[in-house]
C-alpha cells in the first residue's frame, strides 16, 4: 500500500502541467530513440539554390513568427505571433500545391487565435509568463526534441519506397464508385466518411467545451450581484 501510495503521488501529482510535460517527453523519446538506436536517421536534403524569392520570404516570416513567440513579453503577443507563423505556413502549403491543406491551416490558425484570446481574457489569466528559468529550459528542450523527432521521422518516411496501389485505387474508382471528380473530396466524405464524422464530432465537442469554459464567470463576479441584492433587501 505504501509503495502504491508513493507511486501515485509521483505519477499523478494532480498538476496539468506535469501531465502535459510527461506526455510530450514520452512522445519525443518514442520518436527519437528508435531513430538513433537502430541507425535510421534520414539524410539531410540540400538547400535548393533556385528557390523563388516569394517562397523564401514566407519561410523567413514563419521563422520570424516562431522567434517572436519565444521572445514575446506577454501571452497575447505570443498568441498573435503564433497566428502569423501559422498563416505563413498556410501560404507555404498553398505555394507547394496543397490548397485544401492551406485552407484548413488558415481556418485552424484563425480560430486558434480567436479562441486563445477569448480564453485568456475571459478567464483572467496572467498576461505574462511566470515560469522560472529552469522550467523554461525544460519546456524548450522537450519542445525542440518533439519538433526534431517529428521532422526526422517524416523525412525518414519519405525516403522509404512508396506503394502506389492505394493511390491507383482512389484514382480509378473515385468517379466510378463514388461519382466524384475530386479525389480528395471523395476520400474525405465517401471512402473515409466515418473518419471524417469522428473528426467533426471531436471538433464539435471541443468547441462546446471551449464555449463552456469562456462562459464561466469568476467567483467575484457571482458574489457581486448577491451582495448588492442583500444590501437592497436590508435597506428596504
């Protein structure tokens, strides 16, 4: 019983910050350890010499937005900078021939900025970050490890041989079976309609949870009308 009690206190301290940190630390370990352990690191691609100036411009904007998030003096500034960085990434998607993904990115970034701003203002969160230097270094290390892990994993995945059988199936039968000329739309709403329904349900539930969160009134605001009513009753 004592062992389980102490283990529970260590593993489940009741702080959301600890759970988030532990989750992303495990994700980083799962991504990076196999790559280094089994020597599966991808080859780093060379930087293209003929990159157009407009593509390079939006890459610079995305990187600048990232540094603005890291050096922001307030949470609101960080949220806005994060939105700018996301919009730059959406334009990059558009330039590289993925308009559907770019549109989704634009929508997500717009909603993220609005929702995060509403939550911060309605919940009366502290405008600045009060974490200590040690906590900031730990969080930044885990964030860099996660980003590096995902980047290396995706680069390694693109180096593997690609099986075209599923692509050929969708290209062949999207119009014959689903009667749709847009293969992407057919995949989303027909072949993988159940997945799309689940994703929509998750987004809807998340939106309802956020709506309930921003509609919470602080305790002081709830006590104020009650005190006013009592004073009026006492006067009468």
